[in-house]
C-alpha cells in the first residue's frame, strides 16, 4: 500500500533500473506519493510506461554530458556487475566504481541532498579479495565527495528473480534458506535478503533527511520499515 504523503513530492534518479534491485526500487517509487518524478538512466529504453517516469538513454562513458539532468532529491546507484558478465577488468571497474563515483560528484555539484549506493557486505578497500576491495574503494571515494546524506547498503546474498538468472545465486539461494536461521547475533549481517526488502529500505531512508554517512548491512536493512 502507498505510504501517505507527509513531505513535498520529489524527483528521484535511478541508475541501474533494469537490475534486480533497481527494478524493484523503480516499482516502489512509481507507487509512492513522495516522488512525483522518477528519472532512470538507462543504456536502452525499458518497456515501461508511467506518468511519473522519464527515461534518459545514455552512454555512461558520456555521463557528464547529461549533468544538467542530475538534479532532484535523491540518487539511487544500483549499478553493478560480475566477473562473469564483465570479464574485462577496466570495464568492470567503470561499472562498479567510476560511474557511481561520477554520479555522486554530479549530485554534489548540483545540490542533490541524498545519495544511496548498493555495495556488498565485507567491502573494504584494503581487502585482498578483488571484489570486496573494489566495493570498499567506491564506498571510500564517494564518502570523500562530501554529500549531505549518504546511505550505503551492504547486503550479503540477494534473493529475487533476475531477467538473466545467475547460476551461482540460484545455487546459493537454496543454501541460504537452510543456513539463514543459523546466522544469529553478529552473523545476521550475512543472512540473505529479498531484493524487494532492500529496495523498500532504500525508499524509506530517502525520506529521512538526517545528515551523515550511514552503513546498512542485512540485519539493519531488515529492520527498516
């Protein structure tokens, strides 16, 4: 059910609206009265029509050409890839690091108050794990941008139906159904979380103008109502 409007309607921007989390977030924002405009940055137009929705087809390598459009209340960076999908290291870094960082810089430049970033549990720029190191680097670099409100989400295993299923996620999704109840106390942050749950938490936090940088692991994400 839509949440009753308690704040002025805003504009939101989603990068990565075709992905698992981004698509769930898009569905939510289009339903909620707090947002009267949702701009999605896409490589090709999505088959979605809604009076709130604006689709901007771009080449992310030329994102700065569209700087004037990067305005509003909140930007949600749901960009991300895997080695399997993007084996080229340079391109992988662009998607997971460079594009989100440039979005954050444009947000700061244009006075966007909120920035929401999807990262991963265990992200650490000093990690010996390549994936976690990259996630840690983008968290660190975006934090240095100096945004008023920065929310970083660090889920472990994501549950949901992707347009292009990932075999590893399908396998581990079944495993996590068994081990989730065993992950208690400080281990709760390693539990799986539904994409819809994470997307709704992002929406809810975008309504909170408390300034600062906030890290949300799975255990915290599940408590956001």
